[in-house]
């Protein structure tokens, strides 16, 4: 048995104690973590500076460096997220259904943790804090594997979080950090101990995880998000929304990558967009029709499928709403897509037919985030349709069990007609 397998089995054993902890203990631990991170901020920033230095020397792209940076602003954000989690209702022990099957035979459906969640994430140290906090609040144990480029920051954050959690009465196995990339393949084999995997990384990496493990996987591979500027759009509103969706945080999975523009407004809107993108240092790549109005380069079919995570925006002119919807459903990643329009009919049709986890009207795709949804934080965005979809917060990290309370009833009596069911919701 490998050391990784032994570790996961110990975490699994601790998960049962974790699942029984009352909400006040979990909230106390969250506060202890906030206090520990804030009191050791200088040490955290020093370790992050070491990672940033190594990243510069390795020539990491600027979007990756931006994700890697953990400063006062990101510390404040993760602490605010944990404070928000403390104020949210306990997701555990909630009765979703209470039904009498027969007199003295009561069925209850009650929420409970998933158990052990393995999260493999990219170069974002703040993700480590968010994931640890969400798993703690929802009563789950977490096994974390972060990117090697954030090794120093991840280690100190893990140490501080683990120390604070254990001191508040949380089982030691509530959080485990795996630092060797070679251990990922061993982790994928631990289907007897890990209940769910959440990978956060490139399309190829997520596909590798899905194809090499029996453990259920939740998440998304790409964030190819779209904005469609309709013929009835308020163009003064549209321009700042598109710029925010592209430039507010260019390395995020909810950043817009393709802009679709109705032919009727293209001659007016696209020259303004082109000038604004030039000022914002955003490179445009466009379809042949759009090249009449923008300064940029011709796009290829591959551009429509590309998550740039960079200051690049694909532009395409479409004939109508239905062509925009068809484009999104063909090329998109089912993440988040928006329509800019003053027509309620067009907005409703767009939201009905676009097959994405998030569909918006007249606002930036950057709102696709657990913290901005009031979930406290998120472990990631799920583009699947089973169990959880969109930003996965507390509700996406719990499942349920059925509890049946009887007084000696046996199925034979019901099968042979001596007893009968009398269903009544309580």
C-alpha cells in the first residue's frame, strides 16, 4: 500500500468524526483560521514573494503571475469569504423531506457531507483557503494538491489553516496537502477513500483526471464565455460591460473570450469597441465581416474554441439571435454567457436556449463567482448537470441520506397485503 493510499484511508476515517461536528465548532474553527492568517500576514507575503521570484525567473506568463500573487487584497478577500461562511446557515442536518409511509413508519431525507474531497487546483493560493473553508463549513475533509509554482505560499497557508482548525477541535484529517506532482496518479487510484475529485486547471489536465480515475469528478475544463450584443442593446451600457468582462481579471475562467454582435448594430458598436480595446491593450481577432469595423487580425475556427486567459477577444457578427445561440451552444464550454439587450423577449429566449450553467442579461460574465452569488466562496465552477452546477458553494458540497424510523414493520406484510402504505407528507 502506497503512503498516499494510507494517508487517504486515515483521512476517510477522520471524515466520519468530521461529519458529526456541530455547526458552532465548525464556525469557531473558521474564526480561528481568520485570526491565524491575519496575525501571520507578513510571513505569508514573504513566502509568496519567493514564489513570485521563482515565477519571474521561470518566465511564467503574466496572467499566471497575477493568479499567483497573494497580497493584502487577496488576504482580505479570503477572510471576508470565511466571515460570510460563518454567517450562512449550517448546510448539514437539514431535513429536506419528512414523510409518513404508514402509521409509525416515518421517512426523513437529511443533508450530510459528501465525505472526502480531493481538489487539484492551479496556481492560485487563494483557492487553497477558499476550498479549505468551504469543506470545513460543510463538514467535509479535503485533500489538496496545488501547483508547484505556488509551493511556498500553499505550504504556509496550509500550515496556518491546519494549526488553527485542530486547535479549535477539528479532526487532524480535515485538511491534507500533497506537494509531489507524482503523487497525483496515486491519488486517482484511491476510490475506496476519496468520494469526489474537483480538478481546476487546463482542459487537457481535467480530461486526464476524468479518464484515469474511478472517482466521480466535478468541475469544468474550459471557460469559453460569450457576450452577445443584440440589435436592441443599449450600446452605451454594452461597451463598459464588455470591457469589464474582458479586462477586470483576464486570467479568470469567467472572462469573456468571444463577442457576438448583431449585424444591425455592428457598424455603430464595433468601431467604438475597437478604439476602447486599443486603449485597454486588448487584441481583437475577428471574422471577415467584423474586420470591416475593427483593428485586429482575422480569426480562425480554432479561435472560437479558445480560452485565451489573456488580453485577446474574438469578434463575430451574426445575423440574428438564433445564430448567436447556435454559435454559443456549438463553441462554448457551458460556463457563463450573457446577452445585452433591452428586449425581454430576446433575453428570455436566450436564457431558455443557451445551454450554460450561467445565463445573464445586461451584466458582466465576471459575476459568475460563489462569493458574488452570496455562497461565501466556491470550490470551483461546475459545467456538468448532475449534483451541482455553476459556482459550487456549500450546497454543492453536501449530499443527503434517507433515515427510516419504524416499529418492527416488515416488507412481507406489505407485499402480501396484510399492511398497506398510507403516504402523507409531514
